């Protein structure tokens, strides 16, 4: 085992030729999982934290993103001395199954071979679930020789993975921190995802999902999907504070409807969000991952009883919501807290006052930082690590 | 005057060859306004109510829609014995300037001639504002020989027109009922509108707005725009109650991502909303009207002071909001109420408890019906009509 770890780190991915039997019934093989680690695994292998990324996140948690050149998406949270302290903890972040940053997904060669000449899966990629994602992550954790994770932490779809980790592998998760998430995807969120998908399907460059054959990408559809989603990540207060009704000269010069040759700043911002996104994300991955989110429902195998997956759990939970998050509102976090209470779980629940909306978990929120630091420190004391 | 009214009713529109000088500086001529009336204008011409329609509404308020064959959009509110009682009031509803149901808009022939061979305005149609819409409506009201409207009533963008009527022609409006609306369009709402527009622009069948030349309509882009907008018209509660996470067999049979050959009911519903909409609405009108909404801001000429347009007003206002409306939330209605209070206006403000979201003003809400009926009856008593 010890010999393979450096090799894995060097390649930043690990291949499982035996693959994975997916929930849909399909056997996907091989399965490759791309990952990054931060900090040092202790000799007792007891200080590992898995951080799960959200819909459009990836494993580049705390180092420079290889495509955008920007700091990792949680570099303000994960690092030496930071709330998720890499001087103390060994942090693993893995690209989800179905993703497009190295883990097996719609862009992977269908043959799975090393030749690279085989065509990609595209929309033939089997549907995956949040549980499939977690099971792929567990393969890596097992390979690293880690028998118990100190903690699993994640926001939004990352929080769904945290819950699935705790429900599927209760003995492997000492502490769990689901942030800005829900025990099931709501009708409204399914609706938003469906509009995203329809925007991609509507783009002629989608070519039925086989855009690579035409050397095309459905950039306009994917940009529309991202723009819409981006609104849902913010709050009315945040948009008003950042942009209000301010106008600027139309930098695109292409708006035939402009009243005075101007556009609203919020429009310009959204267009930028849309166009920069398409350079780093694959449309078929977007379709696959949004579908996985839609299918997420912890109660589905238990007649809707959300407490059942957690009966007998010894995991310590800390649920976090943000007051202005309307995509994963506090009411859904509270539903989760009540379910865990019914399961007699060890659970704390914190609603952070913030006007930044769903994205607050990625932004500068000192109360949130303190909550993460405090929960992990307290749990570490109980786990007698560090 | 009396001779022209039947002719107008027969044609259901009135043409103003002299046209209108728009706020953008463009002189639009001729201007045609399509309208429907319900009830009978009293001999004193003192019982007229203008009902203003929302973004995708039209003048077919209370009779069968000529395109969809469905009842008018407010047929449950307007009619004999109904809250807006046509046994008592003469109701006028006009298609907005920029619309696509008979009033001058992007689909109108550019020449304005009767020949009909001239090509449509398309995206060369000048940008219009909510005030331009109201000024076009006033031409019709003048033509009908009505010197003072008993009331102006409308929801959503219709409510913006109500406010603009009261601000621009204070002596012509005895009572005003702005419903589910705001004194300015918020950054979040501008953002949603911008995504709608980008979805239309992204459709290759848009052809730069000249789709009629290719015998095409940007149906996919317009459907995506409508689907997204439709989510904003509802509430999470309403979506959960109507659809929850229920699935059904995929009636489209075209979903490569389906996990079990099923789709969520909310997806099927949204697709239906999108596809039925494109048969009755013009994409360039959608662009023009959303832009008019975005530019709406009562404070714009008054350093942001929303009370200034109403100083000295004698109009009686009744502002209505709905508790679950997150597109035009109660907070915005309250801002309007405060502005009217500062202007020492006669104003009442009612928040209706409802879980139906923004669309509540179109749906069965007995408390809302009572509010409309009560306000109009009380105002009619003060106006000594009926």
C-alpha cells in the first residue's frame, strides 16, 4: 500500500479495473477517480477528512485550478491554520463519478483503454447516483488504507454526498458536516435543473450529445444553464447589494433592445459567468450530475422516512444552513435535523445569518468559519486524534 | 364618438395614424392598440376600469382566447357578479405596446400600411417602456371619450402599468390597485429576464431576430425562457404540493439520462408549459416586453425617491401582495406602500396569505377576491358611481 500512494499522488488519479456495479444495474469498468490530497496522513491513518465538491466543483480544493489558474474553490477554508487545518488533518478531495476533471464520466473513452482513440461515452454514459459517487470515493479511501474517516464535509451536492457517506458507511464516518444541503432534492430544484438541461438540449451544437464528433461544444446552452443556476446560488439581497439597477455601456455591443446603449451590470456579470464556465465544464457531465442530484432522496427506500438511514448511527453530525439560501433553505436542513433527532443521532444544527445566498458556504463568512473550526476541533478531541 | 365605438369593438383595435413619441426618442407611427371591453360604459362615462395585463397576458381577459381556446386569463375575476363586476363596471383591457396580439409590436409591418406585404419590425422595433405602454392605452381611453377612469387594476407587469397610470395621469385615475408588483424591477428579476433573453438569442432559429425570413420560430429558446419564468411564478410549496418528487413514465421517450425510464412530473409539466407557450407568443415581443419591465423604476427621475411621482395625488390606492410570492415579494410592495405614505396618499396595503407564489393573483384565492371586490365597492361609493 505504502508504495502505491506516491504513485497515486503523482498521477492524481487511481484506476479500478474491476469497476463498480452502479445503482441503475450497469457495471461500469474500469472506474477512474481523480483526486487531490492536502496535509499528511497520520501514522494511525486516523486524521483523514473527505471533502465532497458541489455540482460544478472539482478536486482542486485548495490549490491553483489547472484550467482557470484561479485559487481552489475552498482555498480560504482548507490549508495550514485554516478551519480545515492541513497541519492537523489529511484532506482528500475527489472529482465525482460522472464529472469531467479526470474521474470516469461522459467524456471518458468508452473502451476505458489507454490508447485514447476510443470515442467518449457521451450520453451513453450510464446514469449515476449520489450513492454511486460515494461508492467510487470509498474505493479510493480503501486503497489509501484508511479504515475510518475522521470526517466527511461538503456543501450543496457535496452535502448530499456527506449524507450518503454517513448512511451507507456509518462505521467509516466519525463526524459528518452537511452544509447548505437537503435530505432530498426538492421539486423546485428539480425544475431548475430540468430547465438547465433543456437549455443544453436546445443548443444545436449539442448534436444529441455527440458534439465531439463535430468538434463543437454546446457553449450557448451550457452558458444559459449556468447563468440561470448562478441566480439561484445568490440571493436577492446579494444581487441588489452587488449590482442593484446600475447600468454600464454595453461591452458586447450586441444588444438591439438597449434603451440607451446600456445594459444592466447584473446582465454583464451573468454573461461573464456563463461564458467562463463553458471553458472548464463538459455539457454531458452537467446533464449527468444534475440528474444524480434530482434522484437524491434519502427516504426513497424507506417510505419517505428520512430517519431510517441513520438508525443506530454513531456519527456526530453538524448541519449548517444559511439564512438567505433559497435553493437549499433552512427549512430543508431543519427537516434533516429532525430526522437525525428521531434516529437518536448526535446532531447539532447551525443556521448562519448571511445575505449571500446559497454560495455563502464558498464565501467570506466568519461565523461559518468558526462553526467549521469548532465542530472539527471538538470532534477531534472526542476522536482523540491530533 | 358614439359611431366609432361599435366599429372599434368590431375590429377590436384602434389605429392612431399620428402615432406616439416614445421615451427612447423614436417617433412610432402609426400606433395600433388591440383591446377588448366587457360591460357597458355608463352614460356619465364614469364606470370604466382599465385592467392591465402581465408579461405574457393579453386583452382576452374574460372571453375565450382566440389562439388557445381557453377561458380568458382573468375570467374568474371579471364578469357579471364577479369581483370586477361587469354588471356595474365597464372594463377595458388592451394588448400592450410591443405585444403580439394586435397592438403595434415587433411583429407589426414596418411600413404600417394596410397591404401587409411590408416586413415586420423584428428587433428593429424601438425599445418601449412601461410609460410608453400606458401612453398608448391613454390614446384609447381618450378616444372612448372617458375623461376619468374609475380604476386601473393589474398584477405583475400589469401592476407596473397601474403605478405608471397613477403617476403619469393622476387626475385620470380615481382608484388604483397594483397587485403582486414592485415600484422598480429588482436586480434578481432583471437577471432572470436576461437569462430568458439569452436562451432566445442562443436558439439558431432566432436568426438574429429575423426568423420570419426563414419561416422559423425560435421555439426551443422561447420554451426554455418560459420554463424558467414559470418556476419563478410558483412557489416551492406550490411545486411540492402539485408534484413533489413523483415520477411518471417518460412521455417524450427522449431522455437519455433517465435512471429507470421515468421522469419527474414537474419536468413533464414544465415541458408542456414551454411548448404550449411558443404557439401563442412571439419571441421578439418577449424580448421587447421583458426589457420594458427591466427599465421600470418609478424613482429613476427622482434620485430614487419613490414617493415623488405621487406627491399631491388624490388617487386611492390598494396594494396587494402574496406571502409566498418571491418574484415580487411583500418587501417590495411594502416599499411602495411606504413611498405612498410619504406622499400622503390614500393607501391601503394587504398581504394575502397564500402558498401559490406569484401566480396567486390568477388563481383561486378567496381572500384576494374579497379584497378586490371590497376595494372597488368602497371606492365606487366614494366616487358615487353605480
